[in-house]
C-alpha cells in the first residue's frame, strides 16, 4: 500500500490508477482507525474496488472548544491497519495544502445541516461537506463509503451529491459495535472505565426503544421518555438531544409511521457521543 501526502503527486498516481481500469472506492476518515472504518474498507474491497482511504483531521468541522487539538493521531498505526484491510492507497494530505492561505469557499448544506447535530455543533456540516467535496474532487471515486453511525453526516453527503450532480455512488454501511454494544468511535479512547460503563446506557436506551416499538409503541414522546429513563438522571450521561426523525430529511416526526430514525447525542464526562437506530413500526 502506498501513502501519499502531496496533492500533485497524488493526482498523477490517481490518473494512472483509473487508467488501469478498476472502479475506485473511497473511504474518507479522520484516522484513529477502528473496526468501523475497517468495515468500510472491506465493504469497498468486497465490491472489487481499488480502495483509497484518506486520513485528514479536518479543522473546519471542529468548533471552538471541541477536541481538534487532542483528537487521536497515529499515522503509522493507521497505515498498518489500512494495509491489513487491503486498502490500496492511503491519502493523508497536509492541512496547509488542503487549506492554503486565503481559503474561503465552503459548501452550505442548508437546513439539513442546521438541525440536531448541526444545531449543537454550528458550522460542523459546512466543514464536513466542504472537505468531502474537496476530497471527492481529488480522489474522483466511483463510490464512497460512509458509516450509518454518523447518520446525519450520511444524509448530508447524499444530499450534496444529489444537489450538485456528483457522479459518485454513496454507500452507507451499518454501525460496528464493540461486543458490549457501544458503537465504535475514535472518541471512545477518551472514556475512563467508569465513563465507558455509563456510555453503555446509550445503546441500551436504543435497544429499549426498539423493544417498545416492537411491542407496538409508536409515539415519539413515549419513545423519548423510554430513552431518557434508561440514560438516567444521575449526571453520568447528559443527553444533548434525543430525537425521532424522518431518515432522509431529519425532520422530527411525532410517530414511527413505517420507519423512523431514533438519534441520541449525549455527553459522558467530557466526551460527546452519538448513536442511532432505525425503528420499524411493528417489526424493527
Ligand atoms: P471518522 O474518522 O470518525 O470521520 O469516520 C470516518 C467514517 O467511518 C465515517 O463514514 C463514519 O461514519 C464511519 N464510522 C465511524 N464509526 C463507525 C462505526 N462504529 N461503524 C461504522 N462506521 C463508522
């Protein structure tokens, strides 16, 4: 697996690769790779793609006071994991090449990017959409792979691709969880042992809501109460939002009609975690 840091060298190589004829699959990440990222690499691989993984901790999607400075970075470990998963190329551009002095253009994703995660993290989805569009131009993939764990991000990317007519297939793949149920996240490394056990209330709460939905409960108000009850009120898990939404628009819905996405964002100590589950009326 070759590693590129320089954009012009990268562009020459990518063109050569496309000429070799395989479809190009792209997995954009911020590094600190875990089994969730690896599942995306394997998903791309299983479709016969030539697989490009990018690693870029994108300053423009972090707000002031967020964890940009302490976000875990270990390019050697990541390169070894990507290679083991049979990625073909790793693209790890430098921030000053991606954002040269005077950089000022950005992608505004409208109301989909302003609600929920976007309301809690103003500018976050503008930063995400901008870097993903830039990487799409640099990598020019046929397909790009994203995790359903970041459900609103996936919806934002799908919307951008549709609205801007980008010739890229967006593939969403299921959330990978640790055996105890916690959704894998690079941020889980911040959790102390006590915080990690408190964080398990998040997947447990989603499971409670799914069970209630299976028993016929469809009201957003009641499902929210079920979630909040499980998250507890002792301060170890502090909900930011708990919301039932329409999966493509992220508009709040009062009922699980056929299906709806249940979202949780919560703070455990200083760490902010998100998770979600698709609920299906009667059968989820
Ligand atoms: P990140 O490095 O956190 O920006 O994530 C890069 C990609 O990996 C995004 O498409 C995420 O949705 C995806 N991802 C992160 N965690 C998981 C997970 N637990 N399961 C599946 N995909 C994930």
